[in-house]
């Protein structure tokens, strides 16, 4: 059994996918997502969260990709550790 507290884990994993083209319907085709950071809860029960990026993709300010937040699952609900 793990002794890790919930606050020791991020709330979300931050991923980035580049836009690699468009399909026949004009929808964006995205590359495989790459993890670029995490969203952490604030301490002492404060509202909100802190975004921590390990890198900033050069395509981001050019709007050539998307950021996706994926919830971090805990061992209690069958997720990864």
C-alpha cells in the first residue's frame, strides 16, 4: 500500500499535440501527445491550481498545436502510479 498523499500527485498531466495536417472534412490531424508539464493543487486547501510547464512548444504561440489536460488517476481507481 502506498503512503503517498493526494497532494503529492499532480491533478493533471499537461500534454501537447502538434497539428500535422487536416483530414478530408477539414478537421485537424494531431500528432501523438507529448507530456510537457503538470497541474498541481495549491497547498492548504487554497482554491485553484498551479500550472508547471517543463517546456513550451515553439508551435504553441503560432497556434499550430493543442494542449490537453489529462486527469491523473490514483491507484484507488485503477490508474497508473
